[in-house]
C-alpha cells in the first residue's frame, strides 16, 4: 500500500526528492542499501586481520559463502514476510537480525562462531536490501522511482570507495571487532528509523502470498556446505567425494526448481541450450571464478607486496571500480548485445587469467590492471547479458527472470567462496599466507578457477550468437 503522506503527482526532479517530507525517507533507504553494500567490502579488507587472531584462514571463504547463502534465503523469503506481517515489522525484523549478526561476529572467539554471525548478517542484509526496494513503491510517488533507483546505485559506488577505507582503518588500529560493532550500531539506528518513517500497512489476506521454496533452499545450503568441506579432511578421496556431491546438489537444485514450476529461477535456467540457461550459467560461472580474489586476495597483497590493509582493500576493489566505469561507458550502446556479451566475457576471462599470475608474482599496479580488466569485462557485458536473458523468457516468467539475475550471481558467489576455501585448505594455507608458500602455491589457488571461467566464456560466446526476440 502506498504511503498516504507521499504526494501522488510529484515532478521527477532531485529538488522534489530532497523536500523535507521525502528526504528523511530517502536517507532511510540509502542507509539500508549501505548496510548491505558496504558489509562485504569491509569484511574482505579485514579478513587477514581476523584470521591472524582467531585462525581458520583456509576456511574463511565460508564467511562469504555463509553471508551470500543467508542473503539468498532472505531475498526469497522477504516478500512473503512483508505480506504476512506488514512492511514495517518485516524491515524491523531484518534490521534486528543484521545487528545481531554483526554483534555475534564481533564477539566471535573462533572462526566457526564468526561464520555463524556472517550467516545471520546475510539473512538481515539480504532482507533489508529486498525490502528497501519494496519500500520505494510504498513510500514514494511513481514519478520519483527512477531517480531513487539511480541514487541507490550510487550508494553501491560509495560503498566501493568507503568500504575498504573503513575496514582498513579498523584493521590498522588492530580492532577488527570494532568494525562489526560499528555496523551493529548502524543496524540499530536503521531499526529505530523504521518505526519513525515507515507507515503501518495492512497484512495480506488470502493465499496470494508467494510460496517459500524450502526444499530448494535446503539443497542449496547442503551443496554449499559440501563444497566448503572439500579440502578440510586431508583425505583426497573424501574431499573429492564432498566436492562431487556438492556439485550434484547444485544440479538437483536446478532440476527440482524446474519441476516445481520455477520458484528460484525460470524453468529453462538449467538448460544450457536456451538463452536463459546459457545466460544464468555465465553469471554463475564468472562470479564463482572471481570470488576467490575477494576471499584471499587481500592477504596475498598484504604479505607478498608489503601493503597495508587499507591499500590491499583498495587493490581488490579494482574489480568493482572497473565494473562501474565500464557500465557507464557502454550505457549508450544499442543493438550490439551479442558483441558486447562476447567482448565483456573475453575481458573477464583475460583479467582473471592475468590476475592469477599477477597476485603472487606481479606488482601492485599489475594486480590493479588485471582485476580492473575483469571488472571492465563485467561492466561491458552485464546489462546486455541480463537484457538477453530476460528477453528470452515469456511475459509470465520475466518478473522471476529479472530477480533471478542477482540470485544466480549470489549462488555463484556462495559456491565459489566455498570452493576457494577447499582449494586453500588443500594447498596448505591453514595458518595463513607467508611469502614462501604464497609464491609457490598462490598461483594455483587462483588459477584453479580459470577453467570455470573458460566454461563461462564458451557459454557467453554461444549466447552472443543466439537470436532473441524482445
């Protein structure tokens, strides 16, 4: 239900958005998106410092996998939650969960408790992000929606700049727990603002609320856990069995979701012969292949290149910076979808391959250029890739197809982070990175994901040649 206090016919100008009646609501949404956007970048910058105190370095991919898994579950369930209990209580619950997860991570005596905190953070952050977009419709007139969405995209850009700064400052102060208390406090402020700014809305009646795909979510969680466990046992046969079973779970997820009529992903998502199937696989594969640099890149940069946590954090954000710049640069390109998909995928693959060598053996500037190239590839192709996937679906499936783009990306990130932990464990990074093992085995930690990127590139090349009618 739309907020009665929001005028119905407001001209779509920035001045109107910043009127006193709307400015506070706009700031509220920006805070919600900030909590989700900055979290990952702050945590990535802090990871080496956290590992030095509580251990578990080889399994720290679990922290990212857990966060993304929680975000996926929350994203799927938040719509139903808002319809069942109302938008304001749903946002408040999400904010409390986020703050509680931050507090649990801040208090963590070991990495398992830290990972549990990250899971709860993911649940809260994922729900906050999803519900903030729902709140746009409820709190603002339609004429301002485009400007609000553009501004929220800018929040993600601000997080790219400020996230590593915040994480680096706390790391250099040797107080990583303070960063999580800092975000827990912001979460509580967000909860308080919810009760002041979000009006009550009626609960949904009847059976119109969307069904929560519990079997699919359980299979996804099991698959991520199995992949994350591979490499932890030091038994090659057992580790390989865990990895294979985890991949099978991902395959079962696609099959089960298709038979259920498509709840997480469109029914054709598991069919690589279709444009949707190829497109979702590109998104999954490229994200899974890239995430290892976010998990372990900062530690390698700090140890092998004698960089501070702040510098290491900014080096790794070259992917996000390249993505943002390229996305703006190609925003005016028309009728070149296939070419841009192929060109972008080639950039991602080249950047990842170069990065695998540059992180252990190159200079800091080489790493920035390599990761930036991968980011440029993402930015050049992302909009065209998403457009082609959605255009290939029926009108009935397009809403689900649109929401499935970030879902496929998060699934790829969760699986890739879990796999990165397994590879790190298998290579012997139990106690962290030192110069000798970093140079000897670091290349293989990152290069092991290049074959997956090649598969994504092949799928992107095929997708680029497919004809799709809008």
